[in-house]
C-alpha cells in the first residue's frame, strides 16, 4: 500500500528563474513534478511566502522517500469518519477502540486519513476523577502504533511508549490499556510512533476528567471541547510524509489549513450573555496558536493538570503543541465573534514581522439573553485556595538549586550547502517563537536523517537517551532548561514529561506568580525555564519536545523512578 | 525610501557596537538558586552612549527583556506581538542638579514613542512594551514634573531590540539580484 517511489525531476535552468507575481508573490509550482503515473513522488509543499527561493534548492527534494497512507486507493473503500462523540465511562468500564483508515472531508475535498473509533477527533472519554477504565485498542492502520495517554499519571506499563513500556501494536493486533485519572482536567491521547504521520492524519482524542467536588470550577452555561489543529494540503491532496524519517525536521510540519474539531468551518451558536467553558487542546505537529475570541472576555481557569492558583483574565490564549487550557469566555453582546489565531509571522526575506490572522471558526450569539446569567461569577476572578494549599507543600523547593540542567540544541549533517549558508546568514536574529513556517522549502528539505535535535546535560556531557536520571517517588526535582539561541537553528520547544506533573517556577529568573500543574510547557528561544517535578509515579518514563518532528529527530530522554 | 534610512543607520551603528551575549546559564552548583530576574542574554539590549551629554559621556547601560507575566510562560498580545517587561540599568552617569534620566521606547520609524519613566536613584527603571521591534532611548530630562509625551532633552544612550538585526535580504547575499524596489526597499 505504501508506495515508496523516489523521483527526482531535474528541471532545466531556464525554468529556475523565479518571477515575481503581483510584485510580491512567487510562484514555484512549476519546479516540481506533481505525479508520475501511479507512483507517489515528491512535489514541493505549498508556499505562501512572499520570498524568492534559493536557486540551488529549486530542484531539491528530501533525501527520504515520500509516503502517504492510503495513497492510490479507492476512497470509497473507507468508511466516512464521523464527528467526535462523548463516551461517558464509569469506574471499571471497558471501551473497545481501534485506529483505522477513514475517509475525511476537509474544506469540501475528500482524503484518506486516520481515526480512532472512526471519529474526528477520536471519542471523548469522560470519567470522574479517580475512576479506572479499560481501553482495548486494536490497530487497523497499516503501520505499527501505540497509544500514549498524555498527561495521565497512570501505571507505567500503559504509557504507550514503544520500546520502553510496550512493544509496538502491529497491524491487526490489540493491546489493553488500563487508565486511571488521579487529576481533574482535560487530557488527550495520541500515537507514540510516527506521530508526525499518524497524529497529523487524525489520530487524537480527548479525555475529560470531572471533579468530584461541587463548585470545583466557577460556573459556566455550557462546556465545549475545542481541538486545535492544522494540516498541510495542496491542490493535489495531502502533502506526502517522509517514509524512513520525517521531513520538516528543522521547524516541524506546519499545516496551511486550520481546523477546530477537525473542520474548517466550525460554528457555535450561543445565547447573549452566555459564559462558555472551552476545553482547549493543541494537537498540531508544531504550530503554537495564539487564540482570540473576537474580543470576548476570556478568563483562564486551568492548565494541563490542574487549576491555576487564581483565575486570571487574559486577552488571548497561547497554546503550544500538546498543551491544554480550560478557559471561560463571556459573550456579552449578540452578533458574531470570530475565533482566530492571531500571530506575527516572520518574513525572513524582507526582515519584517507580518501580522497574520487565521480564521478558525465562529461563535454566533443570538439576540436572546441567557436565562441563568453567570455574568457576576464570570467577572469575579476566583482565588483557588485548594490548589494554593496544595502548592504550599512545594514552595520550600521553588528556589532550590537545580538538580539537573538541560540545554536545548540541534546538530545537522548533510543538509544542502545552500541551507547551511543561508542559516548562517539568517541567524542575526532568532525570534523567541516560530509562529509560522518562515522557510518552507528549507524546512521541508530537512529530514530526520540530517537533523538531530538535542537535549544536552552539560554536567555529564550526555545527550538524549544517554541521559540517565534516577529518581525516587517523593522526590521533588528541579530542572533548569535553557534553550540555546546560538545553536544552528534555535526554536521554541514544548517540553513534555510523561507520567509526572510539574510546576514552572521561574521563567528567565522571574518567579511565576500564578502556577498550575503542567505536563507540557513552552521554552522560548534564549529563555531559561525552571521546573519543579513532583516525582509521584514509578517506572521508566520519557521526557521530550512535543513537536512531532523534533521528537523523531531525537529530542527525548528517559528517566527512571523507583518506589 | 528615505524613511528607511534612519532606522537602517541606527541598526548599522548598533550592530557595529556589538552585543554582549556570552553568558551561560547557571551551572546549578550553587547551594541556593539565585533568583535574579534577568532576561535572556540573547535579547538583552546594549545601550550605547552618544557621548554628547556632560556627565554621561562614558555612560554604560543595558535593557533586560523578559516576558510580562503570563499564565502561558511567553506573553503575547491579542495581535501576536510579544509583551515584554524592560528593565533598564545605567551606570557611569553623573547628573547635574535638577536633571534626571528617562527611558523611552520608540518604533524603528520613530513615529511612535512611549515613556518607560524616570530612572530612580539606583539608575534603574522598569516598563513594558508590546512592540516586536523597538529602540530603547535614554534622555536627559528635568528631575521633576510629569514627563512629556516625547523626550525633550538630549539623548544619552540608545540601543535596539535584537529583532532590529533582522533586515531585508533583497539585494544582499544569495538574493543580490533581487530588485529591492520590488520588495519595498
């Protein structure tokens, strides 16, 4: 099924001269062959940047072969995926769920994609805190896979890491996961094998863990899960992935089509004055979103694994890959509120920041006012004394010396010479965050075979999986993470730790005045982030960057927790 | 075209002045973690004296850039710009009676100016900006009364945000044949 055909189409130099269109836009579509018979070949990814290409790169394709699950197969063979459903699960319940190829329609075009339980996103598993449930998972995609239950402090054997906690689940095989939910909040599940492909094609779903206490959160009129994603599509369909390794290893695979809950035309109808609780999850491979709700007031309640010490009003919500946030949004007036991703992209060629606004969806507010107004409760930013008291036990450690340090860096080899030179020229300024694919051709050409993303422990000289941290349950471990701005290609990294929870105590030496327990947090370029890990869960666990392509380019380590 | 000459000139001046970026993160060997709110070295703004002001011809200074508090770690405005706290520290300055230093931020085009406030007795002041590219300017001002909307005194020192080093590639390097005018330069 996976046709792995690698073709180079060398165009004559006469076609290589880029020509300006409308003064700014460059059309590169003539540079690559689109298809070669029934074989899958590389074609250049869509570029919407107003920059010319490096002449040396115009003929280049990634050194890995192209791969696209379901390529060439009849779409009608596949069941049409359906929108996500909520699966309420009581303690002891069992869910049978598979991963399979499905037919998806995105912006009116049909594609072969993947789905858990035939749904996009996958089924939303809803359970009470402290419940334990069983998921019998069957792999019906034609790639080995596993399921990682992101953010859960569950038993190590069910963490879903191939080669560490389990063997890969091969096609047609099953694996039984036992989940437990010790922490209230929103979590998610996704593959931990080639997630650059499988997650990007739709393998993701949420787990919503309800509190046992009344009034755990401030009141809201309704609850809405919102899954943020993007996908890379051109006129010929999905842009192929790398077969033996990822493409886009430098910056990760940014999509050019944005989706909320798997659709491009998301709409929510609410009544005037409603307070809507959004459970946000970013499942994109690499894109960090800056979410704005059309000027509606936003109050943040909770991060990945807990509430914040105090509720806080914000004007936008910054969500890095794998992060979750729970926010209340107050729709005070009737009308239309656009949900947007509002960023300042960078145009390296022109040397400028470029405001970009991606419309993700719409909230339509009717003229009818909500019967049970929660305005007063919304406008009151609550102190969460329960979490404050819980954190009191950890405050003595906030200023302790780091137990470990990590430096985030990158090593490259065998990249095209012009990319190497261009990166040197372009590194006079590196932004703290990459909000867009500012160098789409160079990024696409960089594969996981040429790029090694590094977690470096300078004290020992160890890197990545050679790092060997040994902790005991009950330890409170401080890690200082420094994102080296002088590496070959610095980039922000969402740092994820499996099976434990942590606090971000300092950013660049500045104490964090309002904490929540996290499992993933952004380390911007140049910054030093101090985290305090509550070591509570025995086993062999992973920590890694949650940009899918960086993970597969080696940006990971494992640590052992003993009883 | 001419409106770009000034910022480019300032950029070149600052580039030639160099940047102090060679600090490394704490090693972790200290028994107690030092909690000093200093921004990433990489984005620190070196302030370069104009040598025009008596008592400040040998002035030194820098602006530390950290993120304003945000529950997301990185502080971002609704339009996507970074929201920075800027901590200014000056030294080697002897002020005449009735004079003070004030800090300002301005866009590279100098078309918008905001005050960060007067420096205190320790030659420090802290303010905030949500501009992605900006100049940090220290001026000599009267030591009393409200600060005007823009500076009135001479410039003592100035520096540019690290992002100021990012400039067009049109007409340069591998794109030297690209016509600058097509890209607005």
